[in-house]
C-alpha cells in the first residue's frame, strides 16, 4: 500500500515456512552452501522496497498506520530467485532445429552448417529495436511467473554494432542486468575470429561499456580460443566490464585457467570439466555456474557438481534460457534437475540460485536473502514444505511473487 508520503508497506503474514540462505558471506561454498535457516509460522515486513523485518508471527509487534497484508497461510516463502545466466534477448525461435535434433542431428553439426546460433542472429537482426524490447518483456514475464525477480541477460545474437547495442538496451529497459556477449560466435561478414575481435573492441565495446555490467565470451572449438578470449576480456575489463566466460561446454580448452588468471566473476557450463579444472576452480574466487537445463536439452553429460561442491568450488545455478540449447526459463525446474541429476540437496540448490547467483551479478548485498536490508523480493510457494521448489518437477509451485515490496505476479 502506498501512503500519503509516497512510502509503502506490505506485511506477508502466516507463512508456514520461510527459508533463506544463512550467513553474510558470499559466495557460499563447501558445507556452508547447504546452510539455510527455516522459520515456521513466519512473517516478512516490507517497507519502501526493502525487507525491514523477518520473524515469527508470535513475535510480531503491533504495526500502526496503513499497511497492506498478504495472507500466506499454507504457503512457504523463499527469496526471489536470481537467474545469473540467460540469453533472453533474441528474435525468432529454433523449433525447426529442435525437431532435427530429435531426429538425430547434433547441436555442433547444426552450428557448423550455419544454423544454430547464426540462425538466431539472422532473426535477431530482423527483429528491430521494438521487436527486441517486446521479446525481453515477454521472456521477463515468463521468468517472473517462475519466481525469478533478478535476471541477467546477454547480447550475442546481434554480432553487429547496432543490434548488439539495441540488445543491451532492450535488456536494461526490460529490467535485466545486461552482459556484452559480442564474442558469442563469428558472424558471416568476417573471415576469421581475430578480425572479428578487432572489430568488437574498436567499434562495439565503447558503446557497450556504457550499457552493460559484464562481458562474456564463448570459448569453444568453432567459436573463440583462449588467446582471443583473453584479448577480448582484458579490453572489456579495462572498459569497466566484469569478465565472465562460457567454458568447458563440450571441450576443455583452458577456459578455467583463463578465468582464474584474469579474475573472472564466473565460468559457466563446465559439463566437460575434469579433476584438474575442479582443483583450479576450488582454489579461486571464480564461481562455477552450472546449467543443467542446457545439458538436459542437448542430451549432454551433466557437470560434476557433487565433486565441485566437495572440493570447495563456489557454484551457482542458472537456466541458460535461450532458443537453441535451453528453452527453459524456470529456476524451479533447474532446482529439480540439480537435486535429481547433479545430486545437490534442496538447500544447496536454493543457495546456488539465490545468494551465489546474486554474487555473480555483484548484488550479494541486495538480492538472494530474506533478511532486513535486502530487496523485498520473495516467492510464495503453494506447498506445505519449501522443498517442493525442487520436488514438484515442473509443477505449479509458484503461487505469488513479490518484487520490490509489491505483488508483481499471482497465479
Ligand atoms: O550457453 N554455448 C553458447 N551459447 C549458448 C547457446 C546459444 C544458442 O544455442 O543459441 C549457451 O548454451
Ligand atoms: Fe549461455
């Protein structure tokens, strides 16, 4: 409710179980990844967009003045989910390719034949500025309905100056946190990857750095090698963007060593990462972002998540939402995959897509926890136990989403 002085208060009351990752350090790793606090019969008080208090109903003090109430009887509350890796700005779809893959074609073959990412590049260039804004709005609506209140999205389907910048601006306008993924693949106008990186750094980065917060590169055969990725990320870091990488999706080409060397925020995918890579990551501050929906969608091996957690790697979970390798915007589905395929506990999965994901986005002080001073972003689950988040595979578990202290979505 907005009061005469413009301030607003919302009391979410009678919550059956409220759960939040504990502690104040991030990212959480090792044993502490599974440390969550569960409060039974709880409330959350939101004031002016922030959580001002969390506690048990029986400890709730008398609240005077105008206040809106949200009855959460029979429901559980978790922090608003944080999706730290999406490609939510794209034109067209890849449903044709999906059918071809179902009939046996491989993702890499389709990419090498000029389909895959490049077919989305063609559709994205044709979409125009308004088309891209509309696409982000639509995808953001899907994410919100799945409980995501903070999301990152990458460019990388423009690969020319105009469309890369239009993509980053559309993401910003749609409430997302933009990442410059100019180095996603080499577009047809360029003969080789080095020439294309020269173009990106000279012609696109100066404008991209004014809109994006981070930069990302796809290190893979047929995309960019480590030397090209280093040159791109060092220049992006100079321009003020936080470095991130797509690495070890199909092959271990050295993305982890590069991530550690340049102090990247994260290295994402890691389906092909073995013991040596896990060792290097565990001794670093780089977060390993795991994308099990992408491994499932492409029928690839899952990353060695359990070994990573045991070794002390700081991991996060994300959807990788995109039209080709992971047409899935749901972090609850990702949590289900994390528990069934990656052998994480529901507690570990929750921390990985809240507080640790917020750390990857440089927002660990604001997002990913239900505690005083954090953004008033929370999800009400229509479930008697919060672990239904991961347990009810693709079920209608999200009942309502509060964002910035306002009810933003309701089933
Ligand atoms: O993270 N691996 C590279 N990029 C995306 C896929 C993009 C696409 O297929 O359109 C990913 O999986
Ligand atoms: Fe990705």
